[in-house]
């Protein structure tokens, strides 16, 4: 209890802004629509799960603190129900369509956010040929005049499907059975993949399958995820690859075989659920990233000085709110299920945890001149 009280006092110095909310169930999805709205979805099995379009509290939508606002909570704008768990959700840019993936993983579901009501309704499905019921397809979306859905459980069934006609416009065409952990569309013609083994690659859909690749890092046995820094104009290590044991590698897309740096993040134990591992680049800060999925915290790191170094590093900031605001603190500590950076506010993040808590927080860089 004393630790929680100490943290609450310290939080006045650590945060520019902080809001804590409770969802009806835990979510693994935080998907932005614009810079004021976000989609969440329940991830529980054997029950109906809500899919909600939430608007951020008005206080978080202004450029500077302008005093008190009557609405201090999220506002539900649209909602719907899924008959299965939702592990991934992508908004199709410039449309009212969503694509979700989860278990059972035999199909993707396409949803439409109503224009004249508050309903999110299922409109179609996209078939997925996967026989193992415990696996689910990773998803990303190409935004274009004719949007395409990139999906796959393994490298062998990786494909791009036209959202309207549901015809495949690109397939990997290989028999490789490596399991995928993440997919990321980079622009109109390229995407990145990461396998659970740590193997990753960059693919140009204008060519037959010939990815620029990095093989599996080694026989360590950990599970990996990765993210490419979006909109990066400068060359250099713009790919971050994170292992369930806390190892984090930075890679230059021009030479994926040799990591620029390999560091050990300060995690007390390997991730108890590697499916929840997440590494994300800050869109509004130079060379900052965040990691979660190891415990009830989100770590923010500045990678500027990492070039060529190895060994353990310390975070620039650690969000511990999900631990210290966890009810009476008698049950198991919550695990952060996902996090995301605000697309416009440089130091604002959203994070969700297994206890159905949702936090919005703007951290203070204590290195900056006050």
C-alpha cells in the first residue's frame, strides 16, 4: 500500500497528464481512427465480445490545458458484438470498414461502422485456410483506391486479398511453414513480416516472392515481434525486433543480417504470454520506442546512443500505473496487453491491461530543461 501511495505522489512529477478508465473486459486492440478516436475489442473466449469506437475525453483533444471540462471519460460513439475473441483489428483508412482476426482463426471478419446510427455491424468474412485451431491470422491493410487486406498464419499462406472482390492479388507462393507473429504494411507496394522465430523480411508486392531477409537469430527459443519505424526519412536502424526474453535488436533495412545493436531490456522475467509482446516506435519523437508484454509496465526507451552497443540498458521512462492502480492489490498483478502512441501528441500513450484497465498518459522527460 505504501508503494502505491508513494507512486501516486511521484506521479505528480512524472506525468503531464494521466487518465485511468475501466473497460467491460480486457482488450488486446488499440486502433486509432484520426487522433481523437480509438477502437477497442474484447479478447475473451467462449463469449460475445464488444467492439467499441471510443472518443477520447475532450481534455485530451485540446492542444493545451484549458481548465476543467465536463466530459472526463471516454465517450462510446459506436459499438457491436463479435461471437469470437478479437486479437487484432485494423481500420481501413478513408472508409468506415474494420477487419478483425481472432480465434477460431478460420476466417477474418469485415465490419462497417454505421454512418446514421451507433452500430458496428459485420458485413462479410474472408476465408483463411488454416487447420490448426490454436493459431490465428496476422493482419495489416493496404490503403488505396481498392484497399487490400494482407493476412497470413504462416509464410506459406501469406497473401493480399482485394477487400471488395475478395480475390487474391498477391501470394507468397512458397511452402515455408514458419509461423508469423506480425505483419506491417509500409506503403502502397511493400510490407514487413516477422516470424515467431525472429526471422523477418521486407517484401515488394510488385515482384515475385524475393524478400530482403534476416534469418532466425539463433536457437534461443524465445518468441519475437518487430516493428518498422513509420515514415522514417533518414537511413539507419529503423527496425526494432523484440524477443520474449527482453532482447531487443535494432536493424538497418539495408543490411538485415547484421543488427546495428543488440541490447537487453530490464525485464524481471521472460514474457508470460509472448503473444502480447509489443514494440512500437514513437511517431512524434526522434528515435524513441516503447515495449510491453512482460509485466504490468510499459517501458519507453531512447535508442539514440545504442549504435554498436551490447548489454543491458535502462528505460527513459516506465509507466507503472497498471500495477499501482490495480484495485485492492490482492490478486495477481495485471499484465499489459497492448499499448499505442498518440498519432499527434509526442509523449502521450494509451495502454491496456489484463484487468480491463485503460490508461492514457503523457509522460514527462525529466532530462528536458524545466
